[in-house]
């Protein structure tokens, strides 16, 4: 990189240093009491023992309109688990002689994550309802887009349509998205509003935004966030062109990186260390050049008008009350545009609320599925929980 680029990188480092200060302080204190080798052994043990992200389904691949391969997995309904004789009787009483039409629930994940970020919700719903989990392009097991292409939220919406066409070509749908995944759903609705009106019977937005992400301050003072916004896009592009060098740097600063992830992913002080490490692994696996490719798309994201396609269906708008990435005010703005939305702000929760407080998120998703007719309502069915 040239002198100007390194100068910009220096300014970016200073700005990002403001962002990292709180996390770095905690890491520095930890260094006084825990040796590097001990921390490394702990990480390896968590990687080996942690069950998170181990739930797998039937694999499939869709092809995006630019030829990118998109990986998805399907969990089918287990007839024995989902419809034993007592449950079948309840379903007949509730819905007549025939059960409601089968619904496919499609989960879309966020930036720098993968389909495994829905681990707890997937495990809870497994066998009870048909689900599809997919990896966004350049994330998880999906392919990279063509060299030189610009990633946009609109492209991600087209990717979702390709996955739906391949994995759920017929029948009603419930779409659930976290962060970038929620934006992807909005982009689908923007491009295919009639498809949404014909097929979608419920929608869930978790820790996401319909626009104005350029106003988010990430918990920083004004001077710090302005500095980050000014230099970060260019620096990310430059760093993305030196991916191998940057990845070595990320590994060398693993402690600080872990502190940053914890600060911007979680709010509670008692997060399971294995869950925190699970989040680290997902984010670590996203190459720096992918981070750079996707980042500019968020500033351009503005899909509030597209939410009109969901006005007639049950909706869930959920966020953590201490989300520093997509603040809960953005979720409240989504709920304001959807008359049939349940607004849920989870206390003491950050951006990865579905990992931090899985029961709260799973319960609200189960309620959404009941309202959408995907499963019998627990209160009516007398089953205690969804």
C-alpha cells in the first residue's frame, strides 16, 4: 500500500481505537492474570467441546442470477415429533379434518455470520416445522460472488429469491431475518411485492433496520464516529487488497478482537463463554476482503417503503435494548410501519440477541409461527409452549 493509504490507515486505527477502548481495557486487565498460552488453550477447548453450530440438515444449492452458488439446508417435519395422535386430535379440532397447509420457515443471517447463528432456534424448531437455513453469498458454505462485482442489499434480495425457488418452490412462507438478513427480506419485498403478498404468511425482523444506518453512532462519541465514517470505507478497501497480511494481523491480536466482538455482540455480563467463542468463530471466518465488499452496502440501504408488502401478515419486530450495531429505535421504526407487528425489546441484550437470550427469541418466534398458522397456538392447544 502507498504512503497515502498507510496514512489513512493510521487515522482509521486511531478512530477505531476509540471504538475499541472499552473492550481493550477489559482485555488488558485479563492479561494481568491470565497467560496467553492459557487463553489459547481455553479457546481450543471451547472450539473442540462446544456443540454450537453442529445442527445440520439436508444440503442443497441454489444458483444466484450472477452464477454464485448459495448453500442451504432443509430440516423437514418429523411426523412422529410434530403430529403424535393427541396432537393430531388437537389439530383436527382447531383446523378441521385437515391440518393447515405446510409452512416453510426461512431464516436469513446477518453480516459476518452464517446460518449457524440461528443454532438455538433451529434446535428448538427441529422436526416441528419445515425450515430452511441458508448462507449469504461469501459467508459460510456459500460461494464468493464474481470478482469485481459490487455487493448490494438488492443483490442479497435476489439471492434470497433464488434460494426460495430452489428450497421452497411452493406453499406458504414465514421469513425471519437478523440484521443484514432482515434487510435481505426487505429487498426481496421491494423487488417482488406480489410474490410476498401471495406466498408470505408471516415475517420476523430481529436486530435489523429499514434504513438510516449512517446515523448510528455505535456507542462512540461524535468525534470518534465521524472519524470512523470518514476513513473506514477506503481503509477497508485497502486492507481487503492485502487480505493475507491482514488475516495474520487478526490472528496476532485475537484477544483484542475477542473483546470487540463481545462488546458489540452482547450486553449481559454472564454470557456463556462457549457461546461468546462460537460468535467469535463465525466472525473470524469472514475474510477481511468480504468484510470490505459488503460494508458500503449498509450506508445505501433504505427499504422502509418495501415494508408495505408485509402490512397484512403477522409480524415480529425484536431487538436487544443495548444493541450498538442496529439500535432498538430502528426496530421500533419497523414496527410502526407494520400494523400487525409484535414489538419486543429484550432487556440486557446486544446485537446477537438470538444467541444471548435464545429462550426469549425462540418464544417470540414460536408465537409468530402460531399467529401465521404454521403451528397450533400453544394456548389454544393447551401444550404449554410453542
